[in-house]
């Protein structure tokens, strides 16, 4: 399985993705300078940082995660991530129910089923990006990233 590019409109990342009935698993590499758009999805997301570091914003909070760290994003939470470092960051993400039906990912998501296996998905959630009319203010969480960077350099 080769890495594919997931195009998020104004940014992208390279990824490999597999799925079963109840979950999807993705290995995603986010380049230096990566900044995703805030979005939600009706599935829980578990993250593990394989290498590098990343800021993940969930609602009005910002979390700094680095190699060896785990982070959970609750179902339906507004979230996005930023790689403000000079190096790429690789994250393993598990979504339950899986994101195999999301148009951004479905073209290259690989099923892990036997030929005779009964396929009965737990659900078919998709990403929903916040649009310009959404009153949510990302600056509340992102100001914590600036503050965290200042404290780290002090």
C-alpha cells in the first residue's frame, strides 16, 4: 500500500488508511507548516504521535503532543491541528466508526475483510468543515499555541 495525498482544500497531508466494520486506522504525515481547517465528525478519534510534534486544538483548548503521546478527540468536537515545527509529524489516527466513506479519504482507504466475511459497518461518518458563517472563534485555542511557544523559548 502506497501513501496517498489527502487534499483538505488549503492544506494536505500524506497518508495510508485501512478500515474494518467498526473503525478506520490512518498513518498520516503532516509537513512542517501544516494547518488543517477546523472540522467535526460523528466519530471518536484516538491519536498517537509516531514522530515529531503537533498542536491539536479541540474546541477552545490547545494540546501540544509529541512522539509517544496519545490524545483523544471526542465525537462531534470541533478540532484542527497545526505543525508549527520545522520537521514533519507522523500520527496514527483511529476513528470509530471509521472514516472510510469520507470523500476526502474513500478513494484510497483499503478494506481489511476476508472474501466471505459479512460487511456491516458501524457507521459511515464524514468530515464536516466549519464554514465562514460559523461563529466559532479559532483564535481562543490558537492563542494558547502562541503562549506555549513563548513559554518554551523563555
